[in-house]
């Protein structure tokens, strides 16, 4: 069997599922892989095996794209060959000659699956002996090697590689339902979005545009968050509804007790999101709320906010420290060093950290909430982010 260069994709959690679920998840994963490579106009061929996917094409370009796809443990540029010890050893020597030098600490990691006549330990020894003949005087160090060779003998062939690009883990996008996310210009909600996508949830965003009640950089920054998030779901639309919140702010500031402004505001956001989610048949709402981070995110206030809708609300960063959230934001590209003015002009000087639902409902009764919600939902702008680009879509009346 001749040798070829391929990208090997390792699958993790998917293989813990039942066979029917596993098949469903693998179908979604392969669809996402193809969408990502098609979005980059890369030519490729795929082969699917148990726990492995092999992708043939321009490996240097394919590998980093595939490593961003949810549901993948890691990715390696590898050499494929026959599964005999001799063929695997030959491929391993060719690879080792490029990087292994005399005196370096060296280890072979071998795996065997459904190949008879040899154990994994024997395969590792045979490969190490073959490498020694070409590059003598290396030091065997299984605990702290400077250079590692990974060899696999499987029923469909041999695989040899010496590097593993970390993947994102999680579950394939599209395997865990749909959610409507309250997307902001801040750090938290894009991270919440990414974490949900990593667990297979397909998202649409809803940004509440405060108009003159918000800093001038707010809308553009929120849309940029959506644009960046779309790069984590290549070949798939990331819709964002931009809702005009000025009429609500105007009505609320004129009629309601301002001490509870943040509670009214968040309940209104949830209701508009719920209205849009109902129309789009979403399974849940989602937000970047974090326990105790601001006044509206105490247990008591989140309980009052949750009571505003019947649709489940997902809060993936509820217990995260801010440093952890910032670290993820930096890694996924949604952290903005100089965000500009994104402040909210409606926030009171002393926002309430505890609220009573009866009091809140009494204050809300001063507003024509049903009309405000309906108007906000029906006049929302629709923006579509896809593959790192975003533009407004004209919605027919």
C-alpha cells in the first residue's frame, strides 16, 4: 500500500453515545466538516472510520480549519500506509528523519485495533528499532520526550504522525437544538454563545439597541461579536435580530420606579426574545448572565427575570470567574481591547440587588407592555453573519 498525506481527525465524546445517537452525531460532524472546507474552497476527500476521520487534500490548509470544528478532540497531519509493522516502520522513519536528532529524548506511542499477530508494545519496539538504525543515539524517555512518534495499526491501514493540534471538543453543532441568545457588546454573552455552540446548540442572536440610551459603539460592537462567532460555525448563517429598545426606555423612565430599571429591562429583553423564539420554533433562550456579577444577576433578581417567560433560559457562564470568561473571549477572538463607549445611560446610580415579583409586576402594569413587545419584535432588523462577514437582510413586511 502506498503512503499518502492526510489529516486525521480524532473523535472523543461521540463514541460514548448509543449506536443510533452516534450515527446521528457523526452525520452532523461530517456535514460540519464539509461545510467548513467548502466555505474555504478547499478540495478534499473523506474516509470515516470508528473514532477516526481521514481527510485527503491540502493538509496544511485543511488541518487548522478542521481543528475549529466542535466535536473534534484533536487533529494531526499524518502519513497513511499499510498496516504491517514494516510499512508503518518505514513511514515512521521518514517522518522521524525530519525532526529527531542524536541525543534527543524520544518515545513511540503505538496503538493497534483489529490487527492480529502483534501487540501495541511489540509494534512500538519494532518502530523504535527501525528509527535507531537511521538515527542512532537517541535517548528513550517515555515520560518526558522531546520528540514523539504516534503509530496506529488499524484494520483499514497504518497511520503515522508526530503532532497533535488540539481541537475544541464538545459536540457537533446542530445536535442539541436551537436557542435565541441575548447578544450584547460585552464580554460575557459571546462566550456564553461559544460554549453553547460547543455543546451542539445552533444559535440566533438578539441585540437590544438602546439608541440614545446606549453608548455609540454598542451596536457595531455587538454585530462584530456576531461576525466573529460566525467563524466558529463555518458555512452556516448566524442570524442576529437588532431590536429598537428606545421606546421601552422612554416609557419605563417616565412611568416606573428607577431603582429597579435593570430588572424591568432584562424582563423586557427576555419577553421580546421569547416572542422571536416562538416564531422561529426555538427550544430555549440563552444569556451571558453570571451569578453575582451585577445587580440584576443576584439569585433573587434572576428568579424574577426568569419568571417573565415560560421558555427555558440557558446560562452557560453562570458560575464562571470573570478571569475565566475573559480567557475564553481572548482565545475565541471576541475580546476587544478598546471597545469604545458601550455604556448604558439608563442604569440607575443604585440598582436594586433584590426585587419582589409583585412589586415589579405592579410597576410594569404602568406600561403598555404587550404593544411595546409586539412593536419591538415586528420592527426588528435582521442581520446575517456568515464566515466572518455580516450584513443586514431586508425583511419583507
